[in-house]
C-alpha cells in the first residue's frame, strides 16, 4: 500500500512538473525552449516509472496469495506446527495458511487474503461460519458461565432433538469428539454381544483410538496390523479389515470368524479417503450380514449425521443401524460427539452449555424447509462444473456428491474403495490445490478428504469457484 501511495504521489508530481514546464514554454524565449525538452522528458519518464510501479503493484497483489506471513505454524512448538496432521500441507506442499477469521462461506488469513471455504471446519459449519443467530445465543449463554461440570437443561433439549431426528437413536450420551464417541460405542458393542472382534473398512476413519488405527490388507481379509507408531499389536488383534464396498470379503470374514464378531463399523459415505459412496448393495449386504450373525451394525455418522439429510445417512439410504455415532454438526462448530446407549464414560466438558447451545440453534436452522434441497442444488452445480472443466482441459477426473458433501479424484475412476483412490494423481491434485489457493478458493489440503458446502454458499461463490477451477485446470 505504501508503494502504491508513493507511486501516486510521484505521478501527481510529475504531471504537475510537465504541466508547469508546458506553461512556461509559451512565455519563454528560444534559449529556454532548448532546455525544456530534457525536463519534459524527465517528467514523462517519471510517468512511465509510475505506471510500471502500479503494474508491478497489481502483480504483487496477485502474488500475495503465495506469500506467507512470518507468523506461520511453528513445528518447534507443535508437531508439524499443527494440531491435526492434514493441516500441515504435507500432501500438497507449501506452507500452511494461518486463518484469522471466518464468516458465512468465506475465510480470511492473517495476511488479509480472502478465500471461499469448502472445508467448513471439516464439516460442522453447515449453516455457515459464525452464524449471527448462533453467535447471539452463545453470547447470551456465556453470561451464565461456560462450563458447569453438572447437568444443565440444554443437554435434554439437544438430546431430544437428536433422538427425534435419527432413526436408530433411542438414548444419547454426549462427549467431546468423534473419537470419544467411537471409543464408547465400540466398548458398548463388545459389552452387549460378549464378543471382541470387529470389522472395519480400509480408508474409514473412526478416530485415533488404538483399535481403529489399522492398515488393511491388499483386497483380502487379514488380521489387523498397527498402522501408527505406539499402537501395540494386541490392541488391533481383534480388528478385522475389508475393502470398502467389499461384500464378498465381509461374507468371508463372518465365515472365518463365526460367532466371534461383535460389530461392523463403517462410514455410510466415506469422507476420509476422499468422497466415496457405497454401492447399491453394500449397505444392504452389511445389514443382512450382521442380522444373520447376531452382530451389531454401527454407522459412524460423525461426518454424515445431519449433513446428507436431517436424519443423517441412515435416513437418506433407508437403512437403520443398531448403533450410531455423531459429532461435528450437532455441536455447531464447538467440540462435541455423541453415541447411543448406556456405557461408562466420563468427561470434564461433556454436555457443556456452549456446545449444547450452538448445536440446538444449528439443528433448528437445518430443520427449516428447503435447506437440504438448496445444499443439493449448489453442490451439484459445483461438482459438475469442476468435473466438466477438468474433462474439457483433458484431465482424467471423476467425482460425486450427496447433499452438502462432495469430492473428486484425478483418475478416470470409478472409485469404490481406498485402493481405487490411491491410484489417483496426487501430484496433479497438489498443483491444482495450490493454484486454487492462489485464486482464493480453499479446499481440504489432501486428495483424500471430502469437501463440504453450506447454506451460506451463494450461487456467486459456486460460479467463481468453477471459473477458478477452469483456469487452473487449463494451466496444469
């Protein structure tokens, strides 16, 4: 800005100089006129310099999206400089952007750059960031205190809303994260069935509890092997794995471990391997398998709950699991998780009044007519626009969406599971991602993460994003 102001001042001064010299020209003798040309040339040169400064300033403004403040994430203070791994930009390269504020569908970094946001705090911001009604309710609630460590009536209110919305839930226990919810529901399933083994699917993320941090085999059923340092083999011994959408593998696991499996746990739509939808038969086959083997079916709806529909994925697909976990949206942007059933769990901030307040007001807004139709409309426009731009630019690309959740891969596809997803061109995605950042669009910094739209996203946001994608894809 200082450079721009200086250029404008010089421009103004040089114009004044040229004008005064021109006026002097009409009142001078021949001898004076011979000295006028160099001085006028000097003024004209300043004009050229100024125009160059202005042009460079515009280019600098463009480059500012690549520039990063010195106040960047510090790896000497936090591992990777972040508190959740994907934020470190290891998958896409470059320095992570540091966010200063959010509002609606937009976010601003500490350098003042503005972005259209399709991460939405990894899903919770379905009605938009910093919603005025939610903020107002939180401000009023904070006057009464932020945490009680004792029951509050708000817990009853949100619990009733969740139970009335989600088909499988008859009772709910609030916790502080999706990881806690999945830990609790796993213990509940084992206690109820008296069995130890579980089936999980490769690429499905159920939090960072030891039994879930398992690397799946290559397309065949195997005993789980730890996939994270510090996880003992004993912790994953009873975790069986299968490719997502792998009906035959699930059948084989039940035959091999007859009478030993407590539960099948899955994301009804995968969001942590990119956006992967179930095949028509997969969810039905999983439901049939668990009924025929006296096993529980668990839907991890931390991500899909209240996003695919008001009743979550189970309402959308018409399949009711035995148990459900929730998170993200039911806290309205504050830390929360939930699972159904009576099982021991204790937490200092569980059911805290702020998370309950934000969740209540978020669900009230979502229940209004037309909201999910709007999410479907804008997400359809977004993903179809990106896919069309990619194909027109000659790229192998595929993708899809359901309601306010979407994703795409740089591969011909289709993508049915994590093995398919890993065949995509991650190097191309990294270039695309950095290009979109420069254009002011913020996607999740990994090919293997789903994207999210919100009620705050406008048609203008969508069209700007498609235009930016078209530009970047043609440059790859």
